[in-house]
C-alpha cells in the first residue's frame, strides 16, 4: 500500500491509500478526505492519518518510496532500443587507439572501422551494417569504399585518370587544360598512420632498433579471375585456386610493427626483402639492425645485397641444401642432441648448427610421410611428368631405363643423417647461442600473421581495386592496438586475455536519455560486472564506475 495525492478541479487535494494488485493495477483502499494545499496543518493531518493507517495494516513504511517507484517505472517503460548502444568497444579500444596516437587522425570513419575490426571483424558491408545496428553510426557502403580510395591514395592512378580526361592535344603537341573540376587531393592518411605505428614501436623497443624480423604470408581473395596484383601462386593458406597477394612484414622485438608492403601473388619471396628494408630505412632513418629471416629468403643475391648495404643478418639455412663439401663437414661432426657448433664459410659468414631431439622427430616424420605418399602414387600408377623433378620429396624418385621409375631408398636413408640439425647463416659477431635465440624470435612475426588472419579476419579479401585492397590491409592498425592491450594486461598480471577482452566489450552498454523538465540529454554507461570493471580500470585513464 502507498499514499497518493490527487488535485481536484475545486483546487483541493485529496489523500488516498492505494494498493497494487498482482496484475499491476491500483486499487483504492481508503480515502481520508481533502484540503487546500495552502492549508499546511490540514494537509499534514491527512497525510499523518494515511501513514498511520498503512503502519497499522502492514507495519512501518515510507510512502514516498512508492511514489519514486512509480516515477522510475514510468521512465523505464518509456525507453526504446535506439537509446541503448554497445559502448564497450569505443570505451576500451577507443582509449587504446588514443593512447597509441591514432587519435591525431581526425577522421571518425577510420576510427570506427578500426575499432569494429577489433571486436567484430568482417567485410565492409557487414561492418557498416553492424555499426548502424549496434553503434548507431550510419555510413553507406559507397561512403566506406570512397574512404578506402582516399586512405591509400595512389598518385599515379589519379594522374592516369586525369590524363584520360584531357580534351585532346593542342597546337605544337601541348595538352590543353581540362575543363573538368580538379579532383580534390585526399588526406594523406596512410603515411600518417604508418608514422604513428613506427613511433609506437620506438617507444616500446627504444629509438635504436637493434633487431628486426622479416617474413611473408599470402592473403587470398574470394574471386575467380586474376588481375595485375591478384595472382594465383603458392598459397600458404592452402587456397591454391584463389587469386592472392603477398604481404611482406618487418617487425621489431615483441612483434611491434615497423612497416609492410603488398606484392603480386606469384612473386618470388626472395625478391621482396631487400627493397622493403631499403624503403623503410630511407623513410624512417633507422640504423642498421640485425635482419632475421627464415630459410625461404636465403639466397646468394639477398646475402650480397645485405652485405653491400652494411647489414648484419641471421637467416635460416637447410643443411641438406648445402654443398656436398659442407654436408660432409657437417656429418663428420657427429652431432648429438643439445650440441651447438659452427662452421666457417666465406669471409665473416658462419654456419651455426644446432641439433635437437624434437626437430629430429619432426624431420623423420616428414620424410616418412613424403615417402608414403610417393609409394601410394607409384602403386596407383598416377605419377605424371610434373612429379619428375627435384622438388620436395620427389628427389627420392629416379628413372631407370626409358620409362621405369623407382624410389631411391639409399638417398632416403642418407637424409636421415641430418635429422634434427637446423642451420643458421650469419655474419654477426654474436655467440652461437645468441644467434639461435634471435632466430627463435621469428615467432613474433608468425604470431602477427596469425592474429591478423584469424583474430582480425584480414582475409579473405573481397575488394578488386588496388587502392581499396591497400586500404583494407591498412586496418593492420588494429594489430598495433591488440599489442598494446596485451602489454597492459601482462604488466598488470591480469587473467583477462586479449581474446577475452574482445568478447566482454560486446556486452558493455550505455544509455542516452533526456530529462523531462530541463530537456538536458545525458549518456550514462550501465553497470559492469567485475571482469569488465577490471578491464576498464586497466585501460581507460581516470575510469570510474558509471562514467
């Protein structure tokens, strides 16, 4: 039961006691009369009678509480879905976006696209739909595509378009000025984004980047046809029938990005490392760090170019691919598990070798699997001309007479002598163990590829135009934010992982409402659970519950 006052047409105020039924309907319990509002004594007397009646019926109570409940109930019932939005991604990832320095890029679309990729990655159509539905930010797909055109603006493409818009050739071969309005020069987004990422990397590892890591991966397209950039080639994703591009990435310790470049899908990996290193060194002016790369980039040309440019390097080597003289020297060492030795090569170059039981098991397993496949193909009679080469485990095949093919088991058994041995070619003065330790950190770049491919869903790519493809890759920005989040969580020894953070921000909401009298609009974050509160406390500067 509760007290209710009602103003009458005569100007008096009646006092009632009402109760609420289980169907939320109000029922009159008792009326206590009426009085004029300016008759304070009479009104107080009526209110006292009503309060005493409720206390007699159900014990002590506070009538005004019921009035407040009615107000709250009315307010909540007036809310609608448009007033509630997902606020966690902007609250958490937006704070990290600003912490790194991307907030200096005054473009809300870029900010929203990057933040959306961090917790709800997908195609641009899916992204625009999600932003409208949950973040109440409306962009058309065409607006997004136009933005990607400007994000990675290519001057030569604009020159080609302008060249095609000329009216014709004038006297003495001069080109007359076009009557079409000039294309406005877009903001130079990509260089600014890369500069911010590089500044962040220097902050994390120091101004003097002593070691850098280079590797490549493939990103495939959901398309059937090739073009000048998207080519079918060897796919590291197993999508051999899909056009693809290569992504070359240079990172510092911890996987912090230095720079990247995209290449045609059928390019040779070995032709990409030197141009990218030179390009980034010229642009950022960093010193000569030790370059670490895997065995796929070990070539005579790369070694010569790195040496000529004054770089030290550590590049993976395959002992089985060395010259017969070096292989004999390696086998004469009689290496056992745990041994680390080195062999002098030309000049300051050394071949560092390690032998481990884990690698030996892996090598033996791979050899046996390759042999089994060859045996099955021979038994089925499905060997073709393409199998008669020296690639992979086909090297175990040999031709006898004119058409007879058999497996060279002697060569197969000879390879077993190198099981467990891993090589590293280097011209550094580092100790053997330091060479291996630095090479082992290539997992930084492997993780960078994994995070972008799987966690940030950078592939498959649905775009066709090169500048839009580059704009899509430029959302690599999100990877830098994930690294910063991981650093903060590890420093705080939090049990929250970056993957858990991606999930819990989806259930952090804010409500926007307008006060009925002042017409002032307010936005308040709804209460959070313990896990969400911990994440905000660690990431958001000056955070407190309800802000």
